[in-house]
C-alpha cells in the first residue's frame, strides 16, 4: 500500500492551548518540553533524560494532539509513524523504516518521534496474532528496541508512543531506559467536555446566542474529544443545509444523535 509511513519534520503549530482538559497529562508532558528545551539543566547532576513516554488511553482522547503540542511548545520537529502502517509490510521493510526514522530524528535533534498505535508493533513477542506476519512485526519491534537502546546520553530525541492497549505490550518496551513513563489520557468528564466544546466552537462562523457549552457537555456523556470535534462539525453542516445563519441548539442535538447512532453501530460491529 501507499501508506504514508511518517511525516517528515512536520512543522507543528499545535500548543497546549489546543488541548482542552487533560490537566494532569499536560503537567506530565510539560516535563518532556523542559527536557527538550534545556537538557543541560537536567543533566547537570548526572541524571539521564528519559528516552520515551507512553500515552495510554481510549481512542480519540487527544493523545496525538498532546504529542504534537509537546513538539509545538518545545519548538522541535515532530516525526511520526503509525503502528498500523506496518501491518502487511514486506519482510525487512518495517525494520528499515524504523532505522530511517531514528536516523532523521537524530540528525534534527532535539526532536520528537511519535509512534501511534504502538501496540500494532509492540505486542508481546512470541504470542501469535491473527493474520500471521508475526516475524516481520517482531523484527520491527526489535529494531525499535535497538534504536532506543542505542541513543547516546545526549541524543535529545524523545520517543512518545500512544496506545489504548497498554496491557498487550511487550514488557521489554516498558523497561527502564525505554518507555519507562506512562501517562494516562482518559475520556473527558463533564467539565472537560465543556472545555473541549469551547475549543471546537471557535472555528464555527456563527453560533446561536442561546447555546451554552454546559448544556452541550451534559448531553454528551461518554464522548471523547474526537467525538465532540465531530459533533461541532456536523452541527455546522446540519445548520448550513437548512440555510440557517447560525448554528443552533437543535443542530447540535441532531448532530449528537447522529454521532450516538454511529457509536452504537461501531460497538455492534465490535461485539
Ligand atoms: P487515537 O487513539 O484514535 O489515535 P487520539 O487519542 O490520538 O486518538 P487525537 O487524534 O489526538 O486522539 O484526537 C482527534 C481529534 O479530536 C483532535 O485532532 C482534536 O480535534 C479532538 N480532540 C481530542 N481530544 C481533545 C482535547 N482534549 N482537546 C481538544 N480537542 C481534542
């Protein structure tokens, strides 16, 4: 397939302001920003800067957004790949992609490498999974471990992995000196959903005066940040189709219904 394997040197514009809620996770990743910006401050007493951190949480909760915001805040390049791109790859290709990615990130350090869906490569070795091609996945995983171990003390590349299945990951990935920090990124509570609505209402041209984000937060229990972004966009489309000049309460309720319908369908397919 022609899957894009990594975004080279993406100039990221994201900042912590784009990430609503997630106060605890933001505080934890702030440390990574500081490591990237002033490594000498941290290594002054002989301490070693961590090489990797794992963002763990359900789909759509802002893990990718948060990783990009770290790069944006630290003003460093962001190299990313997704574990799912490695499924069905020819023998040897996965490992060489990993090698290339690390080479580039090291040349441009300080930098961030982001590996989304790391469970697709990082499942415990020796356990077969559906569809075979296990050897290739293991080669890719081994290459990843080798690269992380090969970092010198002053490489200043930090690898951020994201997964919603930390339980299936190979324990070797979590060993000291690899992804030894885990940061939880949970579904938003009602107060956080309100904040996420505030972020995603901003791009809408006109919102009806009656609309309040507290009400919207109450209507959307269990929604992720990605679902909320989706609701705001759908509501704008629904209102525009009706020829309305502003996006109103009913448009949001219709959008919520539509997303709930979609979520129910998705769940039916899974179970
Ligand atoms: P996945 O596990 O499916 O890869 P993810 O956790 O990486 O998901 P993102 O891709 O970061 O989630 O989120 C998708 C989109 O949802 C973001 O680009 C953003 O528009 C919105 N979003 C998610 N969480 C938040 C948040 N906390 N604040 C603001 N927007 C959010």
